[in-house]
C-alpha cells in the first residue's frame, strides 16, 4: 500500500512537467516521393516521382529553451510511377504506397513569438498498404497485319488494372527505417496556440525490396510539406 | 481502346531513345572472362525469367556453387568452353519454363527436351497430318506455304469426315501470316474453305481440330482461328508480366480472352486432338478452345510450354542474349488457366486420354482420331 503515494507523486510531477514543457501539434499536407531502383537496362522505361498525402501528429518536449525532443507519428503516401516511353507509351504502373512512420529526433529552435527550427532525427516506418494502377500490352490480344511490302505489324491492346498491392514476404521489406531532416516555422497566434509549417525530408536506409545478389537496393526518398496548429500544454 | 504497335523483326526496338534511371544490374559490354559471362547470365536470368514465383530452382544456390567454378575457367580455352556448357546444363536443368533454350555458337541446352528424352515413356514425335488424310472424305484440301517463313514452312489439311464433321489440322501456327501473305499460297484457299464451312454450312455438326505434334508459333493465330468459333469473348485464363528487375516484380494478373471473329458462335461439339508434342501456341490454342462449353480434348497431356514469346523489348523480360556467347529463349509472360492453375512445365491433361500407339497408326488406325470422331457424332 505504501506504493500508492509514490505513484501519485510520480504522476503529479510528470503531469506538471508535461504541462510546463510539452506541446502537441496536428499537421496535414502533401508528400512528394522519389523511388530509386536499378532499371537502366529496361528499354524505354522511366521512373517518375509521385504526389500523395501526409498527416502528422507532432509531440515536442522541451529540454532547453532552444532544444526539444520530438516524436512525430506520421501517416503518409510514398507514391511513384514506372512508365514506358517512346513507342511503348501507355504501358506503365503507378504505385500508391501508404506508410505509418514514427520519427524521433531533436528540434533546434530559434525565436520567441515567431520561431524557426531545424529538426534532425531517425524514423521507423511500416508499409501499411499499396495499390497498383496501370496498363500492360495484352499478349493474347495481339493482332498482326501485313503491309503491301510484306512487313508484319503487331498491335497489342492495352489492358488496364487498378487493384491492391499483394505483399510477399519473399519480396517486400515492410519495416523500413531511415533518417529525417525537417525545417519548421511556428507563429504564436495567441496564448498557447501556434500556427506551424514544416518541410521534412525522409531518406529510407532500408531497401523496399529484399536484397538479391547483384541487384542494387530500391529506396524511397520523400519530401513532405505540411501546415497545422500546435497547442502548448500549460504556460512556458 | 489504346494499343501499342510493334513492327516485328526490327532491332529498332532496342535502339529507341529512352531516359533511364539507376544503374543496370548487369553490363551491356561483351564479357571478357567466364566470370563476367556467368555474372551477366545469372543477373539477366534474375531480371528476365518469368517463373521465379513457382520455380523450385535455388538460383542463389546456383550463384554460390558456380560463381567460383566459372572464375577458374579461361574463356580462350576450348576445354574450358566445353566444361562451361556442362555447367550451364547443370545450372538450368531444373527450370520449369518449357520454352527455355540456351544456345551457344555450336551447341544447345534444352532442359525440357532433356526431360522428355529421360522419360521412361519417351516416344519420338509423329507428324499426324498424313495419317489424318486417310480419315477425310474425298475432296479434302492440303495447303502449304514455304515462302512466308522459309525456315518454318506451314502445312495444313482441311476437309470433312463422314460428310458432316469438319476437320482442320496444321503443323504449326503461322496461319494469319500465310492468310494475309501478298505472295500467294495454297493455305489461303484452304482457310477460306474451312471458315466458310464452319460459319456457313448447316450440315456441319461438329469440328475436329488436330494440334498434335504442333510446336506452336504466332500468338496472333489464337484469335485468328479460335475467334472464328465465337461471337463473344471467351475468358480462358490470365497472364502477368515482369514489372521490374526484381525476381518477383510482377504486374497483376490480366484477363486472357479469345476475341470473337464470327457473327455467330459454333454450337456443335468441337474436339481438339492434342499430344505430348503440342507445345506453346499448340497447347495454348487447345486450352483456350477448351474454355468453350462445347469443346473437349482427346489424346495426351501436352508439352507444358504455356508462356507466350515476344521480343524482350515489349515487356523487358523473356528471351535475352549475353552477346556474343549465349542466346536464351524463355517465356515473355506467365500464363494461368481459367481454373487458377499454372500448367507450365506440367502440360494440360486431355478430357479423354487415349494412349499413343505407333504400330496401330502405321496400320491405319488412329485411336485418338477414332475417339474424336465418336465424340463428334
């Protein structure tokens, strides 16, 4: 029974500490993802970056007036396309991949009512879901025709698809980690309320595909641009 | 409907301009050593081979075992060249792709044929068309085309059996090309006869199609011939393709249909004669036709080479070269039948198995044909 007052005291101190030093923010915005993989052997093929959404809950805990530790759980999309070009135009695949990530880092802050920050950190991410949309030349739809010179032309109809990505343990690394660097700005609107804006750059250090000898890794690099509000718990 | 157009046979495909991203997983320059040759072949198999999802070959194990072996070989040494062929044969002997053929300048490795030759039930191929003629009513047609593809002449037979069973057989599939040929051939009147009888003769009660000993050919012949039997699409399976360099990078499965090419569907019995040498389009045609409710297959289990072939550039997968030493023929897409099963390396079983009997055939009795005629009546 003697533990009860100790626990009570602990939570009292913790609550006071949180009130004095912690802020919580909500942000929403968009992501721009680039996928890097070895495809230069593939004829008339190009990778394009993709846009998606980004939603973040940011928790900041003050260590000093200029230094915070941060945790910013994020739900974001890392989208990209691999498209055929030239005479194969129309063939390609658009990937919409949704990740949940937990970046933990530091925030170096400068300013009073208007503040700017630099936020380095590391993150752990999990590939929640994926969707693939694209078109492919349907081999059984091929129609040949012969020109007056006897030359044969093959016409392949494009078949389109749009369906959930089927994960495979043999292929996909769903857990990924990497580093993140953010730049932020905060403006105290009134009392404990701030308007915030952040740009973050996520660089995965885990290949999206499990390694194969001779095959290079496949990485996502993602920019996010978000804006929102932040609430300080208690007065500083 | 969007389409892409490929001018066949032109190397333009591989030289069209393209923007590329990321380093290639293998070199484009000719290998100077066996070590490089092995690396290029092994890596190109990673990228281009279709069946890594179901193939039981331990390709990483192949690398661990044979990389040091090839590192010790001298590409200028004739004995080492001969040894390398033996090693390539060992490396590839378990691949399930029955289209897989690895060609060197003076030798060929064909794991599927090697398996056929090792089969205790092995028999040599037999050309059935000459035997089919003995079953045909007088007035049947024999067509041939030696000009469109001189290396692979096309021979076809069409006629009637017992007055109301329409028969067609061909030694390979290049029917559309011969039919459209501007140089003229006897395939054209034969096909005109067959199509007009199929679609216009009310006395035709059934059709027998013979694809025994047919090694395949042009994929476009599927719709060209099978399409004449239907006035609506016939769903018979699915295909998928490589979508990246990873072994397991695939597109989703795409529906495979026979495109209709007739004003009305043929509703009578259609019997397909197939055997263990019905391969590639020879067996895909039989499988696709079998998806029609009025079609049955008689004969033997087919060869098991169900993945169609086109030039590598179309899908960035399938057949490839490690120039100037090796040319590899392998499937361009993976085919799954309408029942959800992949028959690559296994073959498609007939509805009515009838054993091959060479002695009976030589004496004028084709048990498979007899069964087909019985079912057609």
